[in-house]
C-alpha cells in the first residue's frame, strides 16, 4: 500500500446531483453552485447502491488512514483535483479520570486539533477548495471566526486560488496572523461574522468572487461529514449513544447526520443513531432558543458574546437542518456559560492532560450539566468534539519563577 494511495489512485465516483435541503429541488452536479433558488443549502446526493456495490469494510480497512479513504462517498472526481495538506484520521481519546469522577459512562473526545491548520475546518475547506479547483474557481471569499479562514487560506494557497477573508474585529490574533501568513488577504471588520458575510455577498455581486461561507456552497458539509464516517469506523462500525457538538453554523452536526444516513444506506451501520446534542454558549444560543420554542428556524441572536469565538454565530443559514438533526435524533440543544467553559477547560487540562479549545470545553461543560440534570444517562457512551487545538487560543500566563542563585526548597516544589 502506498502511503498516498488515497490521493493518487483513480477511484469510481458516485455523485448524481445536488438537492435543495428545504424544497428537494434537484440541481446538476459538476457545476458551480451556492444556495438553492429558495435561498437554502444544497446537499450532495450519491448513487448509494453503486457505492454499496464497490465499497466494503475490508476494502476500506486496507487503505491509508486519512480523510480521503472515503473517496466513494466524497464529491471530488479526479485524483489530480485533490488539494491535500495531510488530513489524518483524528484520534478518539478517552477521559477516564473525568468519567470516573462524574460517575458517568464512557467519555471520549474526538480530537480535531490534529488536522492541518489545527482545526476541523480543514475537513470542510479541503473539500470546498478541491471542488473549487475542479470547477475552475479562481477567487474565493469568506467570513470567518478564525479557524475556517485559516483553513481556506492554507488550501487556497496550495491550489493557487486567491482568497479574501473577513473576520470580526476581536478574532484571536493567532488566527488573523495564520490567515495572512498562509497567503490570503485578511481584514478585521467592526462587526460579527454575519456582518462579514454581508461584505462577502456584496463582493460576490460586484466582483464575482466565489462565496465559501458556511453552507452557502455545497462541499464543506461533505468534508465535515467525514467526522461521522471516521467516528463510526473507529467504533467498529457502531455509533455512540450521544454526540455533543459545539454548534455555530452547524456544518459538522449536519454533516455527521448525513454521514450516518449514507452509512446505513450502504449497509455499514444499522438503524441506531446517536442523540445529537447542539452545544452553544449562553451568550449566543439561537439554536437552543429555537429548540426550546419548538420552531423550525432560529431568529438572530442580538449582542452575541462568548469566549468560544468559533461558536459565536448569531444566525445560521442551516438552522432548520441543525434543529431537524437534533430533533430526529432525540437529542437536544443546550447552552453553557463562559464561566462553565473556562472551568471545564481547566479541569480537562489539569485532570486528563488534555488541552481543549474553548468550543471543545463547552461540550464537556454541557456533558456535565446534562449528566447532572438527567438528560444524559450514566450508562451512556458519549463523544465530545474538540474542534481545534487548545494551543490556538490565548492561554493564561504561568507566573512561577525560580532564582537559581538562591537555595531551592525542593520539598515545596
Ligand atoms: C473550534 C470551533 N468549534 C466549533 C465551531 C463551530 O462549527 P460549525 O460551523 O460546524 O457549527 C467552530 C467554527 O468556527 C470552531 O472554530
């Protein structure tokens, strides 16, 4: 087996068409698309019986362990269009100390911080940029809370595509620097991510750049879908009881829900589904509010604020898809305070040696809350998503010093 076989071998592809996620209207594959005519996300559809005929669990097991092992369930047709920076399968890490302390069931983190550019945004953007390359797109633009912009910058540079990126004024410095260093033009904007999105839409109308905003193009979701494919394969073609996902635009949650349906259609998993839990910050919880009100669409959250910048998304175009997955799965939406996020981050780092990002820590805070109020049972296997490396975020200073010229009290160290 060649280490880069998934990237170089030609393999059959099965995309049949795209479909409006709201109206079901069909759109042709292999053409440039943004939203459907109804202004809703487009989903990629496959000939799944064709996939079932050519792909077996054994075939998959022999392939290199990267995201491209699932090529038959992905939209890129030609190997030469794949733009890869090494999208390794991310590990499942158990948190036995915390599970024991809480008296809960098995507690597992899928650690997405191992991906190129240090976050799961690599999954979506590697797919969007590879498809952009296949479709001849020359200039991409996007609004970002940081991590998505970094991934777009990296993959666009690798593909020779120009990238212009807009982020909220207070986006962490490291994100803005990495975007610039990785060859994109990046601007801080005095507003939130949806204000940045308006600039991208205006530029699309005026200069024709391609809008890569969350769910406004069809392929990021296909990349994010691989989180669900990997997770099921890593658990021996099983799914956990509960998935807690830090939800902003919701691409990952929607993508995983789609992945499980496709895996069932090709006979890799059965009917069992995890309960999907959308975790948001108390200072920006439009999905939680909509879930609790029982409505299909989520109104914009005014004055959004949270330290978990990745989930500071006041309004999401895929709101109905997030809510649908949460409800169909028997899951729920839950908000956690910044204080609870900080405490969860500290606890996981101190007691498990696992440095989560604030968004990942939000899922652990939510797990604790839901375990305490009975919404997650003590015998359930739960998977948390740590969507980025904790090292991308400002860390509190460690201030202890030692004067090497003075006697050292070793017993006190
Ligand atoms: C670290 C992190 N977690 C979670 C999210 C939310 O992701 P999604 O858009 O899939 O809801 C983001 C998005 O920026 C992020 O950067």
